[in-house]
């Protein structure tokens, strides 16, 4: 991950954390009656993990994002459907762009006050493409994905989050390419 991307990610996390702590704490705990739909966005840094092409070292970091919608079945468990984009990874042989859709089971565990830990496990269908020609470099297969994070509830309807997620792309041969997505996000619950 480049120093510039790391600095941007750290600045975004510190800013969102400071904003959350600066708000008056109103004894906010997870509402035991809360259930229903939500939508959100997340943006941050991506990191590609896989082999370089021969004689073509790859820049393995870029900006990535996701957009999602979900449903809280109760305050502690929900399901989420989303789309993600890894950004572009450059090399002297070309560039790679990754994208896909996911469906996750999301668990939420209270830590203290309005702060909770989150965990997710789900399925991901995505592909890496050559950024110049659009040729698919990986199979368009289904893979398991997971992630961990924290969420701070600003109010009953608004929350900030910081998450790490791992997406796996299946190579057209026997290879696998993993992409880690680190995001700072916003979620609105209806």
C-alpha cells in the first residue's frame, strides 16, 4: 500500500473517529427493538495479494469503494447485498480492475455505549479484468468472503464504520488472487 493511500486512510479514520467522539454521548446502546432495512457506502484503500506477472511488478494499492443495502432481522444479525470495486492496479504489462457483487450475513456485537464490533461472512462473485482491453483475467466464479470492523451509532438512524474485507478472485488457471478492501463508511437505517 503506498504511503499516500495509507495517509489518506488513516486521516479518514481519525477524522471519522474524532467526529463520532465529539458528539454528545447520549447513553446510546443497541436498541433491542431495532430491525428493518438500511443502505450505505464505504470508500477507502485496496490491496492486491497475488503473484506479479513475469517481469512486470504490480502496484498493489489503489482506492476502492462499495455500495450496499441490507436488512436488520434483529439488533445483532442482518443480511447485506452490495457491489464493490477494487480500483485499478497498474503494472508495466497493463492494469487490473476488479469488481463484483456480494451477499453477506452480518453480525453485530455491542462493545460499549454506541460502539459495536461487526463481523461478516458471505459469498462473492467477481472478476478481474485487464484495464486496457477489458479481457477477463479471472473466472467469474463464486467465492467465500469475510470481514471484520467497528461501527459507531451517531443516532438511531445514522452510523459510521471502519471495516476490513477480503475478496477472492479465482484465476483462469489454478491461481487465486485476494484483494483486501479497507473502508470508512456511512450507514442509514430506516
